[in-house]
């Protein structure tokens, strides 16, 4: 009998693997990088944050946010993403070091490490490369002739993470009971509930209650200085 494939390890990105919401933190950097005035930056910054308002479905807010990149060349946005990452990393406190260590330990043990995120590749590609994760599955934007159209082809919010993880587990021939997942927000509950080894990062009340009720592991989410 062939040995069972090692389980997969899934990681949410924003405020789980890293300490910030990459979409918004990157957007602020992007506005400055492409030459908006301070007044325009403040207005656009606030408009983007308003998409987090209560009552607006997260998937809808996600789609509305990405319209802001319509007309920009994908390669240029990616270049700014790398500059944002370098600046953020140099400032310190960017990664939750306990979660980063867990990701690297899983990879060393032979598990496929997967980052699932509602953010998009421009800021996340350098994060994933630095962390050493095997796969990034994120929100995917439409590109025509190298330019973002503002349309979203795939969101990776809430239930989409669990659905994607379920498919990746099946494709790998692994068992969900052998898999691990890390998340910080109530929207990660479906993903955490799917696997045999869920880990709650931080102190979200909904997730900590689930951890207490089910005996799940917890990590504080420690940011290095």
C-alpha cells in the first residue's frame, strides 16, 4: 500500500500570517506611489475603508474595492506591491512570527502549505515568496492586454476558502483529518471546521469561543519587533 499523502496546511493571510490587512495597507502605499496628492489620498483612503461598513456583505465590498485598480497595468501594480512589501518588512512587526514559524515547520514536514486570501497577488506574491509557502489562492482580477479592468473573476472570501480547501484536499488525495488550518476572523470558521487540526490566531471572540468549545489550538499572533 502506498503511503497516504501528507496533509495540507492552510493559512489565511491578513492578520493571521501578517499583521495588517494587506488590501488596504497596500492601497495607501499605492496611492502615494502613483502620484495622488495628499488630499486625494485621504479621500480615496476613506472611501476604501467605508467598504468595511457594517451591513455591506464582505464579498460585495471586496469586488467594489478592486474597481479602484481599473486602468492600471498589472505589471506596474505588481512592482508597487514588491516595493510595499520591502518597506513593510524593513519596518518590522510585519509577520506574526509564531504563525510564520508554523508555516515553515509544516513545509519542512512535507505538507503542502497554502495561503488563502481575499487580497490579491500584487501585495501577496512577495509575502508568499518570503514565507516559503507553496501555493497562493487569492482573489483574482480580470486583466486585458496587461491592464486591470476592475472586474473580479474570483473572490476568496468566507465560504470560498473552505470550498477551495476542500477541493485542494481532494485533488491531493489527502484526508481533511490530516490537514491544518490557521485563521483569525469569524469568516475563517468554515475553513477551520473543515480540517482535523484547526488553529485560531489572535483573540476574535467567535473563534476563541469555538476553540474553547472544541479544544482547538490557539496562537497569540506575535509580531516581532
